C-alpha cells in the first residue's frame, strides 16, 4: 500500500537527521563516538527483533532494556546533555529573551578592553611565556571561576603579564575575563578529548578547546614552546595569529 508523503513528513525526517548529525558531532568531540555507535546498533537490533521478526520473548527483553537504558543514558551522557542545553541557551536570541525578562544589560567587550589582551599576548609570545586567557561572552563562567583565585581587576597589560610570569603561582591555570574585568586566575578548564587535535599542541590547547566546546567564549593560548598565539572558538582552532588577526577575532563576537 502507498502512503501519503507530505511536507510535514519531510520536515520530520529532516529534523531527525539533523538531531542525529548533531549528536554524532557532540559524541565525536567528547570522545564517545564508539558508545554512540553501539547505541545505534542496539536500537537497530531492537527494531528488527520487535518490529520485523516479531519475536515476542526477545522483544520484551529488549523493551525492558530500552526503558531502563534511557535513565542510564542520562547518567552516562550528563555532560553532553548539559553542553547541548548550554549551547541552546547561549544563542543570542535566547540570551536576549533572558535579559528582557530579568532586566539585565549585555556588557560586551570593547576595543579598549581587547587591546591590553592583544598587547600582553604579543609580549608574552616574544618571551615564550605560556598563557591561557578565556574571554566570557553569553555563557556564564561561574563554575570555572570558582576553581581559581578571584582577582576582580581592570583589564591591564602589565597585570596579565605578571600573572603568567613563570615564577607566578597562578601562571599554570587559566585567566577568566568577564564583564570587562579580569575576574579570576589559576582556573581549571575542562580538557577536550577530541582525537583530531594535532599531537604537537599541548595541554593548554586541549583545555582551550574544551572550554570552547561547552561555551561561546574565546580562549586565547600563548605557546610556551614556540611563542605562537592561537585562539579556540566554538570548537575550532585559529592558529599562529598576528596582532591584527587576534584583534579581529576577539572583537568578532558582537
């Protein structure tokens, strides 16, 4: 028998395909792609057993496993689910709605706030001083800030260089810039387990990639080995940047 295929069915299939593709990208970025593949294989086997072959006993066992498996998946992928919801809530339209109801105002970084960061990175790059600076945008960095030491100071080139000086107790962690102020230093970031990251990039780059995957922040890295300046943003690296490229990239979040 033929069935009617309308525009609603096309949209339904398109949304399911998009959801599967987005889930695949999320699992690949978090290093859980094999678990995702195993889940798909299990679902296919469940459909074949219960719908195609109509095996009642085995089908009922699969049904019980699926009902319990939903709760297990929520526990297993709680970080990925949280990341998805954070990404959904960080969109500008959603942030604008929240600010409308809460009465808050968006405090965006301006050129005068960005230039001390750019100049400090250039200076540290010439001296081959390692640094990791996270610039917050719409997604709050409160959880990250709590892992470090509160600074709450104006954005200043000399202060940034002093914090990342090799003998400074805070130089190993990340600095968080929020609401046009240096909010904290020595912070711990989530490390990305993405296997596509080049092996020559160190732990600072993996931490920068990790925070860029769970937020909309810019993560600026100064390599201690080469002095090269890079930025991780929305799960992508921008490597070996000069002053103009760094400034343009950091001011791109309008």
